[in-house]
C-alpha cells in the first residue's frame, strides 16, 4: 500500500495580521475617499433642497400615485413660472417709459429768453443799386435797370459781396423800431444783435448767454414790448415770381434759448401789422432718456463743433451744419447764415443752392441728416393772442407823432409784447417705466408664488449640477491601472490566478510526470473556494 505524505505550510498569524491590517486600512481609506468624493444622488438632493415640492416628487420613498401627483404639480408650477417670466422679460426688453410733468415752484428771478425777429421782406427796394438788382435777379425776379428804366441787356458789374448787400439793403432796426421797453425800462436798437437767417438780416434781443437779462415778474408789462414799422413801401415789387417771392407783410419771430442759433424759417411765427400781438411764455425744461429707452443725444466727452459761438448742442445747430455740408458738396460755398470760414455763395446761384439744400436734406431719422434731440433741453411754450391797433383815437396821435397818415399807421405799425405768464417753469422728464429692479422684484414674486424658490435655491441647483458634472468628468479622465507584483521581505508572492496562468496544466488532472508545473506530484486541491490567504501545499 503506497504511503502518501502531505505537508501543510501555514504562515504565522503574527505575520499575516499586520498585512491584513494594512490591507484593511488601505481599503477603508480608499472607501472613505471614494465616499467623500461621490456626489449626492437626486433623491438625497431633493430631500434637502429648499425648492417647494421637489422633495415630495423626487425624494426617497415608495413610488405611487401621491408622488406622481406631486410631480405633476411641480411641473405645472414650473411651466407657469416660466410663462410669467417670459412675459416679464419681453415687457422689460421693450424699454417702456413714461413722461412725468412736475411744475416747479415760483422763482424770484427767471432768465428771459432770446427773441429773434426778421422782416419778411429781405431787401429794401430803395436801397438796391443797379448792380444789386442785376446780381439778385434770381432772388428778386427784377430785371436790371438804368436811368432809362428796365432792360434785359447784360451789364458788367464788379463781383458782388452778399454780406455787404444784406447789410446795406436789409431793413435797419433803427428805422423800424419806434418804441422799446423791457420790464418797465427803456431799450433801443443797441440792445439787439445782428444775426443772419434765411430771411436775411435779422435782429436778436437778449442774445448773449453770458449776460442774460432777468425777468422779475410775470404778466404784461414785465417783459419785452416793442413797436415796429415794417415799411411796406420798401417791399420789392413782384415783377416775376420766384421761389423766394413773398406775398406776406409783417415780421417773423422766434423765441428760443441763448444756447441755440435761430432757425426762424421753420420754427418762427408771424406777427401781422395793424395788431398788437401778446405772446405769453412759459419755460419748459425737458429731459429725455438715452438709449435703449429713447433716441436722445447724451452728453459725452465728444462735443459737436461750435456753430457761431454756440458751444452747446442743439437741433438748430445740427441742422445748420447739415445744410452747410450739403451746400458745400454741391456749390462749393456756403450761405451767409451758415457758420464757417468758407467762401460765401454768389447771388446768382444763391437760390439754386438754397433749393437744393431743402430738397436733399430729409427730415427725421430716415434722412441723410439725423439730428437727435438733446437729452436736456429748454424751450418756451407760447400762447398767442392779438388785438387790433390803432383805435380811432390813437391813430391820429400816432400819425402826428411819427409824421405819417392814419392809413400808413394801420398798414405798417405793429406791437409785439413777449412776457412770462408766471415765474414758474415746467419740468417734463422721461422716466423708465419698467427698470431692472422692478423686473427682479416681479421675477422674485413669481418664483415665490409658483415654486417657492429664491436666489439661494438657484445656487443649490447649480451646486448640485456642478457636483454631478465634476464626478462624471473625473470618471472619464480616470484610467484603470494594471496589477503590479509586490515583494515583501525579499519573498516573491504570486497570486493564485497568476499561478494558474503560468501552469502548463490548467486542469486539476495534471500528469504525474509534469514536473514543470511547479507543484508537487500527487497534489490535490481540496474542494471549495480558492484564493484565500492560507494555501495548502502537498509535498
């Protein structure tokens, strides 16, 4: 009977326990590290979130009808909130605004506005020389004349000077002004400044912005009161009708601030002879909103070029600049009333350039010259009324006083009375009707009403999304590592699986002569699981 000797080699428990402890400690540390890095699942987040209804819809617990109803309620509230939020955002992006009218308190002293007046007739007929009529034929429609009368023959005259012609032939204020009073004090033609407009030589009262005259009271008699003789006998006869031919008689008046130049041919109003015209003014300070609520021109470091000494931007100054650029482009010159140092257009092309200017410049934002309204503007509202003058008693007195007949007085004399209605001003201001603070307040109210959320709730959701995203990115970046052989105390250890792979006899029934297997012959593995810490070896 053959004898089989079986040897068992068993590691000492003292050597195995430290290794087991080290392996256990390493596994516990890795597990703790992995547990700390692992993000919260949706159920855990929902149970701790401050979003109303999320814990009941997605929190831990059994699924059923109750949870389904909570999920539907949460989804409906979210849809309602998003719908309301979209409506609020659309309303905010339309940039609505409103106009607030605030009457200011009465002031003891108010700055009186500038008053510009022009005689509708540009040239006095008696002041025109033969050369003037020849050069102004396109403007006046009059043919050249000599001592024998009118003739169409071409005469040779020196080159004209338009500024000199306007100064000599325009109506002189010293001849037109018959009486002048301002706030009960006498004034004269020296209190007026010469200014050129489309009507030729005009005059402005209280034009200097550095020394503006004050008005200390409101009502009639506390402003400017002047009597003018429009001199209809000096009006040009209509020989041939042109675009500049005027059929009216009277003066053109514009009331404006000292910072803007007169633009009387578009912004002025007419005053007729034979009447006393009362103009009751009220100062209005307008404040408009810049982009994106409005289209006003906000003050910035880049200022518009100065126009005739006016440093402040105004629509009138902008239009004058545009007209000048249009005339320079076509005629290579400028008109007298346009600012600059360029050559003044000669009279023979004056009307052609003027007509081209009006035709080429468009109005509003669609034209080539867009002049936005300044964000801060001062204008003067007007109420105009009139009475007829003179009455029967005063007609005779005025005729004797000025050595004229009564018919002349009725046809040529007028009185203009400009005054403040009261020493109060109106402040009209555009204000944003729906600002960012109102939008945030409405969004917060809708969030609280429908989903019970706040800014901190949104931060919670973002924090959870960050945790989940970062964990998935780390899983994508992490690569599996191959197992390495380790040596302890100079003894090489191989795992059981490695021994299997190195053995030429993977099955249990290995031949007895297979000494290359590394196992002793007649070795039998006991049934049961393998790969434990302690192994049995047969010898």
